[in-house]
């Protein structure tokens, strides 16, 4: 049990705060639906291997990122993230999730979003909402994306590792956690109160 008196709330992003996967939606936003679907056809053998357990999820994700985003300048990519936040992301945010975040902030909670999606397209939203962000970092060389992930994909046990690196959990006596998939379960286990798919019936 935590010995501190602080209050902390940990939120998954995709499917918990949003109503769909932002990796997919951001990619379609950037490249257009036609190129996106052509790419998914090209990537389908690797995706099938992943589902069969023959290809790791990080490698499959890097294949996806390499196909669509390799050699994008990080400056351009970050700008696209800001555009996505302004033009597309608002329609994906679950109103119930946003209401809960604002309520927790008003009640003195430190709110941290912990996501497997990339920092680049979540950070503009997190910053404007007044929450902290822990997310997957994309590898950059010579100011361009390589298509690889820097370190590990921020999912499952990696979420816990990254949370513990950034936050002294013993400072908090109340920890709430919100998630929607098996990849969030290790994070949910850190909490004194955990919520699985809490906003799905509301919006």
C-alpha cells in the first residue's frame, strides 16, 4: 500500500479516452484512405503472422510505421500531429472520459495518460487538456523517422516500467487506473481502484 497522501490517475488513451485506435486514424489522416488501404493489403501477411503468434507485436508495429512514415522529417510529423489534434481527434474523444479527467483534476489528482501510441500525435491533446503523457517514442536519425520504435513499445509490462521510472508511486495513497484491453491490465494492477472500459456505455 502506498504511504503518501497524493492522488494519481492513470489513463490508457486508445479505446479508453478515444473511441478508436489513433494509430490507424492518424495514418489515414496523413496518407489518405486509398494509400492506407493499399498499405494494409501489402502489410497483411505480416499482420497475419502477428495474429498467429509468429511475429512479435513490436516488430509488426515497426513494419507498419516503416511502410507509412519512414523518412518523414520529425518537424513535419509533429506538425501533422498538431493538425490531427485540431481537425480529427476531437471527434474521437469519449465525452465521459473527458468529463472524468476534468473531475479528477478538480479533485486534486495528478492525471497521466499512458499510451502505446506515439507521443507525437497525443502530446498536443495532452498538453491542451492539462495532463501528463507517457507514450511510445519513435526513433529519429538525422531529424527523420526511421520507422523503428525507440526502446520498447509502451504496452503491457512496459507501461508499468515507464510509470515507475516517471512517478514515485509511494507518494500516492489513492491511485486510479483506466484501461480497455489486456495490454492495460499490468497498469490496472498498480491502482487502488481500477476501471476496465468504464466509458463505453456512455458514448
